[in-house]
C-alpha cells in the first residue's frame, strides 16, 4: 500500500429543512468555502475534484454535477462524480483518497450538496430506485424497506419499539450539541412512542429528516502535508461492499444476507479494519459515525462495526452504552447522526467529517474525550452499498 | 498519474448497437457481456476485486442506476462504485483504484439504453431549471452551437466536416458492416448547421472492460495487454455562455496530463492510430487540434493522414458519426483503441499497432474530456 492520505479541510453547512436563500450550486460553494478556509488553501492548490451527488431527481436536475463545476472551482481540472445512493458521500471521500493514493494528485477536493427538504417528497423519488416492472408498484420506499428490517430484527433479537425510541433520544441529545445538525431539539421516549406511525414499527421520530445543505472535504498526500507542516487526520482503512439489489434475495433458506442484519456493512468494516490493523474494534474504536437513517438501523450498524455482538446492541444501549459520556466503549453518532440530519448526497460525507473532527479534537460540545481512532460508514441503494472508513489522529 | 504499478487492459467487449428485440433484459445483456469480457481476459468472476460502472439515470429511467447492475456485473459482496458523470470516468476511476494499490483488478462498464420516450427531453433535464430549461437545449443543440462557433472561427470547417463524415461513415461500414451504411444522406436541417443524417440516431449499446495490475497480469500470464501509459481528464463548466465553444481548453488540459505521463512530446507523430469521440465532425476537428494532432491551419492539408490508409488513421471504428450509443460512446473509444493495441478489434484491425490514442468526451458540447494513451509495451513512471 502506498503512503498515507490525510484529511486537511472540512466544511459543512448548518443543515436545515429549506435553504430558500441558496441555489443548489450556492450550497455546494458554501461547503467548499468552509473547507478551503479550514485547510487554509486557495483554489490553485486543488488538483482534482470528486463530486458527491446521489440521485439527480433529488435536486430535479439531470447530471446536476455539471452545474456544480464552477462552484467547486474545477474548470479545466480533473473532475468526476460519484453516486452510490446514500453512501455517495463516503464513496466520494474514498474516490478522492484513490486519486491521492494512486499518485495522480497531491491535493483533492470532494464536495456536494443536496436539497432533500425542497424536493417535494423524497420517498416518491426513492421509489424510482426499484425495478420498474416487479417492485416499484408495491409501493416500496426506503422507510418501509427498513421497517421490514426492523420487523426482522425484532423477530431475531427481541428489539422493542422502546429500544428504537432510545436511539432517537440519544441521538437528539447529541444533535443538540452539534451546530450543523438539522433536528436539534431533545426528545423523550414517550414523545417518540406518541409520534405518528409511518410504517410499523417505524414512527415519525424514528425517521431522519429531509435536509438541505452542503459538505466538502480536502484530502492530501502525506508528502504534501508534511512539506507544509500541516495537521491532518489520516485515513488508515477504507472499503466498500455490496448486497443484492432485489430485497427478495435477502429472504429464504439459502440467503446470503439476512435483512435484519447488515451483512455487507460488516464485510466492509472487516476489510477496513484489516487495512488499518484494527483487531478488536469494541476496545480500539473511540467514536463511530454510523449511517443510520432510521432508529432501528443503528443497532445492526453498531453490530456490523464490531462494537457489539449480533442482537446485543439494544441491551447495551439500555445500559448507557454508545452515548456521550459513556465509559464503556465507543460513542455512536456523537453528531446526532443521519437520524438528525440527512442531506442525502453528503450525509455519508458528514459521517467521515464528524469522525475526523472527533480525532482532530475539534468536535466542540459533542467531543468524545480522548478520541484518537474513529470510524465512519455510509449506506446506499436499497440497503445495498456500504462504505466504511477508519480515521486516526 | 505517477503510477506505482503498470496497469493493463486485459479484456474488452464492445456492443455498439444492440437490437431492441426484447429477447434479453439489460441485466441479462450486462451479465452476458461480463462473461464475454472475462473470457476475453482469460479470467473468471473469482478474479474480480472491484467494479466501477457508469450509467445515466435519465436514460435508464431509474434513480441510482448502478443498483440494477450490481448483481449482473458481479457486484454482490464486492466493492462497486459508479461514476454517472461519464462512461469514461469509470475507466479513469478503475485505473486509479489499481494504481492506488488497493486492488489488482477492476471491471469497468457503461451502457446506454434507448427506452426513454425522448432522449432529447432527458438531456434537457440537465439544463439549469430557471434560465435554460425552457430552451430546446438538448445535446444536439449544444453540438450545433459549437459547430456554428467553429465555422465562425475557422471558415471552411463545414466543408472539412463533410469530408470527415464521409470518411468516418465508410470506416464504420467496414468495421461494422451489419450496422452501418457507408452512404451519408443529409436531409433537412435539424439544429443548424447540422442536418438530418449527420448525427446518427441513438442506439442501445454497452461496453465492458477488464483492467489489471502488472503483477497480476504477470502472475496469471495474461495477454494480449494494452498498457495504460498516460491518462488525463478535465472538465469545462456547464453553461455554454461561459465557454469559448470554438476551442477545447479542458481537452488541452487532459492531453497535457496524458502526454506528460506517457512521455509523448510530439503527438503528431507519436501514435499508430486514434479514436476520437465525435458526435459531430466539427467536434472531430476541434479534437484534432486540442490533441495536438493537427492545428486548424493544417486541417485542410493533413486530413488525408488520418484516413484509413493514412499515416495515423483516426476512427477506424467509424466513430460516433457511425454508431451512437449516447452515454457509452466515450468508453467505447477507449475500448476500441485497447483492442487495436491488443490485436483483437476485428475487421478494422490495423496491423502492428504499438501505441494508440483514445479521446472520450461527454456532456453538452464536450464538457468532459478524457485522454488515454495505450501501448503494447507500457511506460512506467517513478513511484
């Protein structure tokens, strides 16, 4: 493996339901400007751009990355776009890592934005990810898709609706400390339980919001970073893995991946850990930013990350694990996570950004004390594409 | 790219025009092409370490079109990414992923269906929704504006374009006799100065390529191999009003990157052949200039050099002017050159190709530009 690649700049919007004051390229530019300021760089030093954009339909513009070229300062530079659905943000950071690790560039920007809050109805858009003949008319959406995962997880491991609500309460408490988070109001188990049923057992408060905002990160080679005496967060492990497209392939006697669990996410974490030399994640990881857009999916993500055994994470949460201030293992989603902010094109990038801020010691009121190793993940498609990353100070 | 390993193309399957007979779904066709590519490379699915695909949601009629392709291309339990910006960007990222040392093999694929009720309408969705979308600004219109700009900047370009179109169509008829007619029959203007018959109607196509690192190729004794000795890519902005359409600055930049890596100092004499992405013959002329093959002052005198029997044939495949599977035309150009270097391109094979040049372009009026130099014996640059 080649020399290390470091993160030297991070920019995130303060995500909101609507950003009527900013066009789509404006939002991208907002995040880029923040990342450039964080890194102390000018555009001349950016050699390539990886553009982070999930379904075009979410912003209502075909190949909307084309309209973002000037927003990211890419004119006459290397430029390409990544789309792996919800995983796009972490896949884009991985592609930026690839540019540097390959020796193609020393400094690469990855950036994007989304206006999910202004798309009308994200579930109508997301229904179009399914096969037009067999599945689209059911009607599938990402909420009922992962509600089925919740039902399966309940059946296998005994998770309750209160367990799910406990995730919401934890993450809202975390998000209240994060100025970038969209949903920053704390809540209670009773409020979650009383919220409107969306797709049993997933209630309104178990769901992520539809957020608008941008994200950007700047990556550079170790040689370039050291030559300038810069501080960096190092990406020491990264991988992707995928499940099948058809949900029906995750059921039945000869199934490879059970829809209760996150089979490919676990596979991706194993590869990332092997690359980073992590042998005991439950003891070695201090902070985890895991892509979980619905409360129930945080449990199987925690388990896929090796922070708990299969089916054990609900009981651990009841005992106070995974929350800021815990003395037992990693804090999960100290930012409030995807459950409190979901601008889909950059949500998984925000997971990497927040993990990087943790090991950099710059996470403010949401800082995990003494965090030196953090992990991030992203999920995309119909719980199909999974990206993972290990970050170290 | 200061490549830490040599990277070679070890398999490539091009389907530039698939009959829409309804016999096979796109998933089945992709799966079929995967196995044809693996057979071409002498490999099996077990050898796939990673996959990069490219497709266009609007043409596919899906959101996140990579999802459908994951299983047919072997993506389950593997690392698969997509680059929807351009088909050729899948090749770029696939090569980078091997160069990074993280992978030893990459499958690269792009496809372009024609089931959308109107590809022009799908393209118009890419225009700015407030100012430009109400204009009939599809990619054919953008290409026509570019043609007008070039004709204005280089009077006589239209006459040369007609010559290029005839040569390309004859090449296409030789390369793919069942799919391309040599005659160019121009009808009424569609987007001035482009007439009916100049830009072929969109067809369904796909292309799949297999890339591998030098150590993997040596370990498995693979061949023939087209080695990537130089690769460059760059973009222009989207707004046509922000661009000088009679020039191609992003192609200048991409060519500089690729030639720098490949050690090419005189592109005019460096290559045995080239494939250029030419939705219109005007784009062909612009590319000749930006690639350093012939400046506009030389076009009239030097076009014969680029004919099928010339010193450096361009588009022996016939180019996009013969077959137009819209979204994957760029990646097809790279695959055509790779198979020329590998000696496996078919009827239009040129004997003894040692070094070829591939140009890929995508987006309105060639917004995205990519240049790849492929050689029978690759050049390694220092780590």
